């Protein structure tokens, strides 16, 4: 199955713009709490969020799915 290019583009934009970090912080999660379920190291999440590295591959897709879920939950909580 080909990668989800829309999800990859979106998570890369979120990481580069700081939106990914905002979503994580709004959910009150540490970098470690995000890194573990997506199968990457804490420094990897940190580098993504600081724009030093580009999220790639399956880890990027898992990161996107987690961020989407966290953001959706936050929006529902505000409604």
C-alpha cells in the first residue's frame, strides 16, 4: 500500500510550523509520551518539533495519526 502523501505533507507542515508541538502541549503530553507509542526516540520528536528533521515513513504516519487524535479530542472537549 502506498504511503498516505496527504498525511505526510500535513504532519511535515505541522512539525515545521510548530503546530505539532502546540497539539502535544495542549494535550499536556511530554515528548517521551508521544515518542513511545509511535516507536521513535525522544530526541527524534524534539528534532521534528524544532524543524531540525523531517518526519518520514511509517513513524511520520503514526505521529500524524496521534496528533490528529489528540487535536480531535481537544476540539471535542472545548465544544
